[in-house]
């Protein structure tokens, strides 16, 4: 009956086998935390009436419609 028993890994083997995964996971979390808290994107004032961000063909289309 002993020959059918599966070997039971030790607790140390368990931790050693999963340690690289947890190290990579923690490193990624730290990188993402730094990016989300310290890197700011380009901030621009936005207005719906600002004509500098209007598509170029908007003016030609509105002239031909009237």
C-alpha cells in the first residue's frame, strides 16, 4: 500500500516554488503604484466652445449646409 502513496512536498519546497512568483508580483505592484501616484499626464484646459480643437472639415461642412 505504501507504493501507491504520492510524496508529500515539504513546506520549505512549497515556499521556494512560489517565491519567484510572489517576488515578481510585488515588484509589478510597486512599479504600478509609483506610476499611478507620481507620473502625471498632460493636462490641458478643455472647453466645448474652443475652436482650436475642432476637426478641420467642420467649418467647410457647416458653410455648405447653409
